[in-house]
C-alpha cells in the first residue's frame, strides 16, 4: 500500500496532467487550419470555400481564434470575411494566396475583404498575389471616367482596433490595400510590390477613417505609394520607403458632394526614390466644398523625384476638365519641414492653390532640394495667403 505522501503526490500529478491536457485541448480548438477544412496547397484547387468555412467556425468560437493558412500555394477566389465575431481573431497567412485570372473575377471591386470586425490581427509572413498582369492591359480608366473597376487585393471595411503586419502584397489588379470606415488600425512591416508602369496599383489607400498608423513599410507600385481620400482624421505615416510610384498623396478631393474633411495628417521620416511626385495635396477643379487642415510633411529624403513638394488644386488626369474652373476645397495649416534631396524637374516646390479658396497658412521650413544632375531648382506659388518660410530655403521660397 502506497504511503500517504506518495498517494497525495500521485493525485497531484494526475490533476496537473488533466489541467495540461485541457490547456492543450483549448489551444488546439482555437486554431482553425484551412487544410482541415479541405484546402489543398497546390496552387490550382479553388480553396475559397475552405477558408470561408474556417473563418465562419473561428468567428463563432467563444474566445480568441486563429485562422491558419500554412505554407504552400492556395488559389483563392473573391471572398468577404464578415464579423462581428464572438472573440478576437487572428488571420495568419504563412503561405501564398493567388488571385484568379478569369474575366468574371476581373471586374469585381474586391478580392479578399474583411468587414465589420473588431480586434483582428492579420499577419504571418505570407503573400497576397493579385496576379495583376492578367488585368492591367484592360485598364482604360484614364480614357473612360465610367470604366469598370478592378479588384482591390485586400479591403478592410468597418474594421476597428486591429492591425496588419508582416505580410507581402504583390501585383494587385487595383489598389493593394484599401481601408474604408476603419478606426484604430495599424499597418506595419508590410512589403508592397508592383511594376512602375502598372495602372492604379496604389499601395495603401485610406478613406473615411480615424486613428490610422502606417509605419516601417516598403512600397513600390505604379501609382501612389499611399493615397488618402476624404473623411480622414488623425492619420500618422512614418518610416516608409517609397519608389517607384507616384509618391504620398492627399487626394484627389472634391470630386463628389458631401465629402468629409481631412484633418490631422502627419507624414514623417520617409524616403522616396524615382517617384512621379514627392508629397502632394490634390483637388479637382471645379469641385465640391470640403476642408483640408493640420497637415505636416516632415523629415523626408527625396532622390530623383519629379515633383518633390506640390499642392495641385487643378488636378485633372484626363486633361478634359475646364481649365479655368476653381476648386472649392479649402486647404489650411500645412507644414513642409526638413525636406532634402534631389528633384528631377526644375520646379522643386510647386504650390498652386485655388483662386476662389486660396491656401491659408502654408509653412516651408528647412527645405534643401537640388536639381538632379546639377543646375538650379526653383519654386512657384499661386494663391497662397499667410504663408511663411524659415531656415534653409533651397530653392528660394516663393512665399
């Protein structure tokens, strides 16, 4: 017969084993591996249903859940992953997701969409491959304002308190990442890559959102590295490497009625190389009314950038607009600070504001932009009121 101390030791060991088994069981049940739902990582099988089923089960789990896409290649059709969920969610992409190339999928507005979700973490080191080369030749949006829109690779609609990190976006047919009606969202350590001549392949587009942080990412595209639409508040963009592409832009704004204002945007500590623009605010003319205020572009380094500093209130990419029209978007309280490098065009600072709504309180501080290859750069200003220049001014300020 076992001694009393030995008996209690055995009971204690048994209890510990039961608790460990329960903990392991819990950890296993909250991981929803898409392979267990029928996904086949061969790059040919349509794995959409498996991913949707895994998401649905994870979303209903009463606690934190992980949807796992392990290493391998997965062909994935257009899908919408919808909340709200019963707990926090992780969408862990370790493998490579490939978009379809058929004509039916080409003219949708999305590839993979997350909607109405709170506390979502998207990460894993994997790749979203939009296979955009199958669609770019059909893009005629510069010629036809009523053109069909191509799919955005990753859409987040009405997502809150969430993050995107450590993923790769490649060759979207349209924008790579689109944030709409989001709040308290962080995007960091993301790599976005598409050819410099690929149309409308913005890296990250944001609209109608608040408290957005974008940082520590590398973006090379055929359009804006980061573009910001109407209805924004408290947007912080830091440590971005951009190029090729069209730079970092606010706008275009004023194209539709009742657009929300853009208030509080900071673009700091970024490097732009071989881009069509540096940092830009652009509005249509004529336009509907709105406001842009509280904007800071600071600590930026440009290499061979066509238009390093630009406000364009006559934006008209199709060149079919009435050129004498005036923008009704009011731009105010804009700071360009500590910006240096090289311009590939003679006009390094170009502030062309609205005749009917002149820019208010534009500040240039410590600007040092030389003409690439030698020569003297210059600045031009139109319709700027209350402007000021401080510190180094190369080219000489037009304010």
